[in-house]
């Protein structure tokens, strides 16, 4: 039953139109918690929204233009990292991609959140395959708390 639900969730999310995948590795030398990784992704989401949509992105009047994201924590506790997906509108692709490019000045807004970490982003060309891969460690019902979806409201 869990496998069937996982497949259905992955297939449903693949149809949602996510455009970019990101992998974020903190490269901590000690074990990392799920809560710490989820907090990190929350802060990344806020910085991306603020940079792309402006400082008042969180206001009710801007809810319609906020773009969705999802993250999945895996590799706990010693190689914990995040897989994320964003649905970025076409007109914001360049700014979004620059934020994840270490050679870009735009990247500094994110790099301060994770000194020494690694970032990888790419345009998502196979959403179904990406979600199947990303959900590979979600094989128990209690693992579903490793998924975060944004915006939260």
C-alpha cells in the first residue's frame, strides 16, 4: 500500500509543472537532523521568493504570484542532504538559476546560509523520473514527514 501511494504521489507531483531541481548538500562533518535540513530549505525558499518577487513577497496580495516548491530530506543522519523542486515562471528563470550558480554574485544570498555546502540545480526535463528518484527512501509511512511543500498558506 505504501509503495502504491508513493508511486501515485510521485506521478501526481510530476504533472504539477515543476521546472527546476536542486540538490543541496551541507557537507557538515557531524550528523545533521531532519529539522535542520528542513529549516535550511525554508530559509532558501524565503530568500529565493524575496529576490525574485521582491521584499514583500509574503503579503496576501502577492500569494497568487508566489511559486511552489517541494523538498525531500534524505541520507540521514550522516550524509543528510536535500532534493528540491521549484516551479519557476519563465520570466524568472535567469534570476533563479543565478542564485544557485556559485560563480554568480546572486549566489551570495544563498551561500551565506550554507558556508562550505554544495549546490546543484538544473532544468527538470523528466519530472516523473526525478520524483521517483527523490522518493526512493520514503518507504515507510513515518517517512512522509521528510517532505515539505511551499507556499505553506
